[in-house]
C-alpha cells in the first residue's frame, strides 16, 4: 500500500503540473516511470493496476480519462494550419 500511495503522490504532482501549464523536469517523469516499472518487476503491483491508478489520478486532476484528453488535443491540431503561401515566391522577388 505504501508503494501505491507514493505512486499516486508522484502522479498527482506530474499531472497537476501539466494542468497548471508547466512541465516538470524530464528526470522527474523518468524517475516515476522507473519507480512504477520496479514495482511491476518485483511484483508489488501489476501493469493493469498501474494503468488503473494512472487513469484514476488523471480523471481526478483533469476530469477526463487520458484517452479522452488525448483525443481532444489531437482534434485541435488541424485548426492550427499555417499558411506558407507568402514564402512560395523567391526571396529576391519578395524583397524588391
């Protein structure tokens, strides 16, 4: 139970930072991933339990599952198309 509690604290910190618009250092994420893998390796938890805990914490922080949030974010991508047509003309002609 101590292991699950610690994973939950670390996931909460990671997801809360993301929700608040800043990114924790990559080292923090890598430590968390390694910590979770170690728990699976020494059979304290299963991969399914880790996945369920991650989703549970994610829903608590964001109010939606990870797959719902991912689908939402990818749906926004096509709206941000940049028009590069101004650059189709050679530079020496644009600068005249």
